[in-house]
């Protein structure tokens, strides 16, 4: 069977959601908040990371131990040191309730965990009356909660053995008949290859630098009477940091935000086939094509030897290029991004075929011409005129003076404006992996940008993810058919978040009114969306009249204990330490 061609994913920001005249944040004191707190007498189920593996250290250190119920956003849960699931909720009448045990979970004591890696217990709420718990030790439990607006004991509806790991997603699909669960674990290339249930390409995870890999277990539970049964178990593996993974809205594919390609290695229903090995490229191998690009067009050259125009047949579509010489296929590949096929032209001469291909999306910089799956070696060449233009535009950066010609309208180079925290060392990739064909069906290269946080916007939608866009932060909501909606912009938050070098947790409220950053200990920073002023405000420097302002709130915790969890609700922020749970009532700003 022919290998499916991955369609390009492009995130299209909405310009009306940006504010080029954003003035920054007005600092407010934490006196504008009302704080409620409850002691956690038995502490939180928590174990400091002892691993030397970077991926596991990162996974464990950034694990949020405070869980929010999207159906009841003012209720939060955590596992205490005895392994019991504790609920606390806020209401205007009762304020912050005392911790009440809803389920006496048998997740054990954190200090007693043996093995190479420790995974804390995790909790997700797929429906109004179901909860899913991974104990981190290899057991997955589906709990019947009934109405969670009142506190009562939950009962186990179904349990199954599962791989040890962190539960990152649990959702229902197919009109509630299927329950999909994603467990993320850490493994090594050797263990992956030694597992008889997995099929791993020899060249996929063979690098000596791969000391650890992420492994995503995708479990599908189907309804069986009043309970559930495991109907399918799939596994996806990949290198590097995993930023986001979720089941798509149809339940047929996996959405992954990462820095390296991920691929299926196991499926209990449809066996994963081992791809044909690709021949190794030699240093003597010549590129099969060369190309140049501008903001509007691509120019491509292919060698044709002594072939004449009558010998060559060229077929150009929006996504594909097909060239034949004397009725024999010579070159076939799929474009990384769409082109305007009806405006494409070609000519032949001097032993080469030249194609002029207008870009469907002007201004987009193509990292390469064809999709990685085509495995076609090519080379981009820079137009000498364009190279000279770029050199002239950057001349002020290579001068021996900070600004040699102040009369020229070019900003002076300020090294304080460029910091290591503002850059990303790896490109961010957005992938969709099909659960039936095991193929990469959609591929988006988002560039060297930073992932900031993930959040559940409403009860049943696919989790959204927030990434940096220039200095701003953009929240993207996955929709059906691999469409992504620009849901909100947090002005200048990309720059602000990069400057928080001791930040541990970042989260946003479901009504999109604010985003919060928690340090490892002691402080929490809240950044609100612009709010209308009741009276006019004037900028002292520019004289500009302001009709709205964005507030920044700095909260100092009463203790200097390490922050173990944080959840944001509309108007309410919950922060968990090893001994205390805080609920901060965030008041609306005023002019």
C-alpha cells in the first residue's frame, strides 16, 4: 500500500486579536485579592525526582499535582500522602471548603515506589459522572462519580492493568461509547526494541544520543453493559521533549506538539508494519533539484540531460509535482505547502527543467520544498541580488560602532534586548497521527518558537495549546478536520513568560480573562486581559489617551514552600504547596 502523504498544517493568526499599540501591564498589589487557605495536614503525594534522565526529570518536576474539574471549575483535587483523593471547592457561602476524601485510592506511598522511574498519580474528568485515575504504578481506574457538585464517595466502575506513566488526556468519543486515555511514560531505545509487542524501524531510534524516549500509550475502552472493556491499545514513540498530546475530536487520530517526529510502534488490533529501509545518503550524492524562493514564488530546477520539450511531460497540482521523460516517471514529490497550480509555468533548456511556482500563501518561508516523507535530496540556493540586499540591511549590526550613522533610520543594536531565554533551540512541530493507518497525515513546522502551556477551554473540547508569537502568546483550539482556531492573544506574554527563569507552572482561565505563572516557590504572577477604564488615563511619556489597561498582579505566598500545583478558574486562582492550599479571589480592575 502506498504511503499516505502528510498534508500541511498552517496556523493562521487573526490580526484583529493582536494589539500593536499595547502599552504593557499596570502593576497592582496583592491587596486587591482576597485569599482563603486550608492546611493540608497529611501533605501531598509527592516525591522529589531522583532520576538522572532529563526527560523523566522534566516530566516529574513539571507535573501539576492539583487537578481541576472542567465541569465544576471551582472544585480542585489532589492526592494526599496516604494516597487518598481529596476534594476542596470554593463557593461564596462556604468559601474554601475543608478537604474531603472522595476516594480512598490505593496509590501507595511515594517513598515506597521502586523502579527506575517514579510517576505520580494523575486524574482526569472525561464526563460529568466519570473520572479516570492512573496510579502511576501500572493500574488505570475508571470511577463512577455521579453528580460531583456534592461531595460523596466515588466507586470503581472498571480497572485494568496499564503501563506506568502520567495520564495526560481522557475523553469520550463516538457518542460516549468509547473512552480514550493517553498515558505518557519514559523508556529507552533498547527497551523499546526488546519489547516483542513493538515494531521499531532500525533507523528510527538508533542514535547513541537517544538515552531516553517518550512513549505514549493510547488506550481505548468500549462500553460493555454498565462497565467498560479494553478494546484497543496503541503505542506511539518519539525523541525529545513532548509538549502536548491529545486525541482529536473524532477519536481517530492523535495530535502531538513536539520537536521531533513521532511514530506508531504498537497496535493490539492492526499490526504496525515496518517501513522499508531507506538507503543511506553518501557524501557524493548530488541533489536532485535546486530551488530559490521569494515571498511570492518558488523557482525550481531539475536536470533533464538531453531531453527535449517534446520528451518531457509535467503535471503540477496544488500539492504535487510529477515529471516524466519519454513516458517514464522521472521525478515525483509532494510540496511542503500548497501552491497556485493554475498559475505555474515551466520551460526547458540547457539540460534542465525550470519551473516557476507561485506560493498559495505569500510571505511564508519554506524550510524545504517537499515533504520529509518523499526523502528527496535537494538544495536551496540564494539569489545573489537578494544576498546583497540582506547583507546591506544587516550592515549596521557588523559595524565596529554601535550606530555609525545616526541619521539612517535603523535602530541601534541593543544587546540587552536579546536574551537566551527569548530563543528556542529546536523547531516546534505539530503532527496528526492517524490511529487506523498509523501514518502521519498532517504536518506543521511552526519554527523555532516556544510552547507556553496547555489548557481545557470547556468541558468536552480537545485541550488547547498556547505558543509564542513574536512577543505575544497565542492560544490555539483544535477543531474538527485538523483545523485550529486562534482563540485568544495574551499581549506581550511570550516575552514576559520567557523572562521568568524560575517559573514552574503556567495556566490560563477558561474564560480567557487572565494567565498565571507560578515560580518554584514564594511568588505567583497574574496577567489580565485589557479591561475598560471607568475614567480616561493618559500615558505620561507619549501623551496618548488610554481607554483600557492590562493589570499585572504579583502574589506573595505566605510560606516559601515549593509550589506543587496551580489551577485557574474564572475569577479564582488555586495554588497548592506541600502543606497549604490557597484560593485567591481575583477582583476586576477599575479605573
